[in-house]
C-alpha cells in the first residue's frame, strides 16, 4: 500500500534510522521501567526526560482491528477497503502499534494471532516504517 | 431497455447540503425521457425518499451509496451511471460497474446524447 | 495580555480529594443557544462570532438579568475539531464593516475570543474575570465552576461557539493529501485511519471481550435521534427533521468497520452560552438554579499509538469514582446521564464507568441496557438530550440539557423527577465531567 512517507525530525531520528536498518527501537523510561510509542520528549507517567532508545523483539499480538472504507489519506483511497490492526508488543502489551497486516484478506484479521515486525519502504522518500506479518 | 442514473445528493443535487449543480428539472427531464432514476447517498434511505417526494418525483430506487451493486443487480439497463462529488463516489461507482460523472460534469446532461446514440445504433 | 487558563490545581483529577469544596457554592441559571447551520456561508451575520453574541444575549435574557451583572467570562477558544484557517488569514470582505477586530483577523470566524466579544458587545461593561477553558466546553464549565466557587467572579458567562467551513471535513485535504507526513500524525496517520477508527478499534475489542456486536447499538442511535428531534434548537430539527430507523442505521455505509457513517456526529455551526453564579445571586434570576455538585478530569496515559480497551475502562471507572466522591452521591442517585456520544460507539464506556443503571454489573452491560427502555419516559434515560449525534457536533448539547432537565424545561424532559444528572466530554480517557443537582441535600 502507498503509505505517506514520515519525515523524521532530530528528535525521532533514532526510531526512523533503526527502521531503515530493519530494527524496531522504541523509547524506555528507566524510572518507570516502561516502554512507550510514539516517541515523546518525556515519560507521560513520571515526567522524566532521560528516556533511552531500546531495541525490542519485534514480536507482538493482534489486539483488535477495523476495516477502513473511507480514509482521509488520499494515497490510500485506491486500496480501500483495507485492514488496520492494533499490535500489542510482546515486551509490554499496553504499547500499541498499527499495522495494515499485508497479505491478510480484508475482514479476516485473526485476533490474538502472533505477529512479527517487517519493514516497508514508503514510496515518496524511501523511509522504512514498521509493518507486521502473522506468524501463528 | 432503459438507462439508469443514480444521483448522490449532498454536493451533487441542488437540494443537497451543500447544494450541487444538478437541478430537479434535469432529473425530471431524464425521467420523462424514460431513464430509470434514483439516489444513492449517505442520507438515510427513508430520508432520501422523503426528499424526492417533497419535490413530487417518484424515483425508481433509493439506497445508501455503498449499495450501488444492489441497484445494478435489481435493474436491467443498457448503461449505469452514478453522479457524485467525492473520490469515494467514483470508487464505489466504478467498483459496482457504473460509469461515473463528477457533479460539475453532469450539469451538461451528457446522458441526453445517449438516447440519440442508441437510436442510431 | 494573553488570557489565562485555569491553574492545574483547579482540575480534580485524582481520587481521595473528598467532597468538592465548591459544592453548594455554584449554580447554573440562564441558557442561550444560537441557531444552527451545517456550514458557514461566509456572511458576517452567520459567523461563529455572530452566533456567539446571539447566544450570550439569549442567556442573559433567559436568566432575566442585566448585562451589567456579568463580571466574568470563561470561553473555549477552539471552535472546531476539523478544518480551520490560520489565525492571520484575512477576514472576508465586509467583515470589518460589521465587527470590530482584535489583533488577529480570524477572531470571531474560526476562533472564539473573549476580547473580541467584549469589543463587539459594549453592553458587557463590567467583565473583570476572563479565562479560557481550552479544547472542550467541558473544561470551560469546570473552570467557571471553580472561578465562581473561589469568589473570582459572581456572575459568569460560559461560552463556546463552533464553526464549520465549506468543504469536506478532513478528507483529502491538507496533510492527508500529501505524500509525506510530518508532526505527531505521522506515527499513526500514515495507516489512514479516519477519526472514528480509534473508537471503532476499541469498540471491536469490547465486543470481542463481552460477546456484543454493532447491531446492538441501533436502539441507542434511534433513541438519540428521537430525543434530538424534540429539541427546537438542534441542527436536525432545524434542517433535516428526519427520523432514523433501525434499518437505516444497520444499512449505513462503513467508515471504519465497525463504525458506520451514522456512528459519526455531523459537524455544524452553533454557539451556546450559560450563566454560572452563586446561589445567593441566583435568587433574583428568572430560572431555577441548578447546582454543580462536583467536577472531575481524566487524561490519557499515552503509552501506545492509540489507547486500549483496558485504558478506557480504567479511565472511565476512575471518572465515575471521582465524580461520586466529590459530589457525595452514588450512581443510584442519577436521574439521567448525558455523557458525550460523538462517536456513538464510545458512549457505553462512559455509561459503564459511571455504573449508570447498573444492576451490580461493572463492565460489558451497557449494550444490553440499550435493548431495554432507555427512553426519556423510561426508568433509565440514556442521553436524553439526543447528544451530538441527535443534534450536531458541539460537545455541549448534553451539558445544556442536563441544566434544562433539572430546571424541568428540557424539550425532551424525562418523565421521572430530574434531581441529579451527569454530563461530560469527550473521550473515555480524556474527559471533563460535572454532576448537576436540583439541590445540595
């Protein structure tokens, strides 16, 4: 699918650089011992700004799904309808990422299935972004 | 065998919200010439019916706009046309096997030429 | 000088605070509502600013007081959740012939502004207290409640206007039309979810957990439209007096399945003003005073790209506990609930967090409740205002109706006595809510 290319900033460059190296790296708060995504300047729980970037396993579980029939994003309209699923990361299920679940037929998302991260190249700039495929 | 025209309402017909360029007179003219006409819109089907009745037009069908495939299945026609004002209208129309015209293209009533073309065949 | 917002300490956002110190010190009296429109036609007299001025004058008249008595204003400056103009975009031709202007041209057009109002409402000559209640009118209400209870203003207007510009709300415009994505939207937006999709995602999780389905929403949606069509000030009554049927709802086009088009509220133009004052000052107001018994706030935990069912349940449970603790009442005391509904699919999270009409159930019961009598005539009136789904998107119809219900003059008045009610907005994990009461007893 023709996703928009995210434009990294100085702040979230570590996340996007890692994506281009096909590694999933997200923020971790040492004080709370808690992961978070998307990147933020501080931990929303304790306010700490000394967050670290840590590579995670790239495994997760499909938590829920919708089927998008009317997307606001022009580039995706030709692909409608399409799946979007929430992925709960193995390390911390409250950390949620999104996925189009490439290869999964529309409306046939296996809730609870195990997934692993893959990386998809977005066409406008070549920036890679995390995607997920069902492995079991 | 007839031609079938489906109108979106909001942004397409003059009584839509926002109003579009297709007038009630254009719709009436098509109907008088034997076209099957109706609407496929995001308005409730019951509301669509009321909108047409308020203009004294007895339409052949009303449906939600994603039900265009059902309309095609219900009516046998030489051509199927949907007129709308959104990319989504175009996408739904083409997936359902309808030709598509943008609202501003419909103002010229290009369907009237179909009759002549058909008569000439 | 920039207009301040409430100090963080004014917001009641944790448990254990006890009865609210302002309980019994603040009441609502007059209510003024503008006419509605689907979109702005670019005429000054139908602008957000003009509608807001009209709503304020109606509220003052409704309370039966003089404009001289108004000494405070709390306003929500944001006036849309959709497309807006840059604050410095020029005003349309003729605007400055009708309205005096402040230092940016979009005041009164795509942004509410207290100084703009005061400049254009010379009758409000005694306003000393000015504060913004950002993002949602719920915040303006809780801010005004604190301000009155703390003696910072005696008779205070609470105000919010909404604009809706021509064109489609989000679709294929601005950032959504580009082939790159910047800003916070890039982390989730590139997956192309429409606004209702987060709610739909969590609703789906809810249905999977509790064995429910989207069809079970139909009685709620139909009842809301029925209630909304009783309101002469509502958008649908004024412009599309069309009743929705169960079949209409169930045949609705999917936007993000399981959310269909009728699960989305319709953006409109409208304005509301309400008078907050003290019980003492309210004695000469024309309308019955409605007590604010407590208010509370929740905010997101922000751990993932979107929230989870678990977060929404935790957060709305906490909201229920905080509200009851500070108000000194329990769920069994509520005569009605008027929580936000735009999107319809999250209304039940608020209902369950409040344990409204619970028979001991904690979670997973609201869609079953919807299959019972939830009408204004029944024992458990759900969203008697008709909400935003039944009246158009403002995020304030439910607050307005809570006041009118307790005053006994709602156009969709519940049959049972309206003694205590609750209203709040917007999301189950991002909410400001109030308990309203006929008395403090």
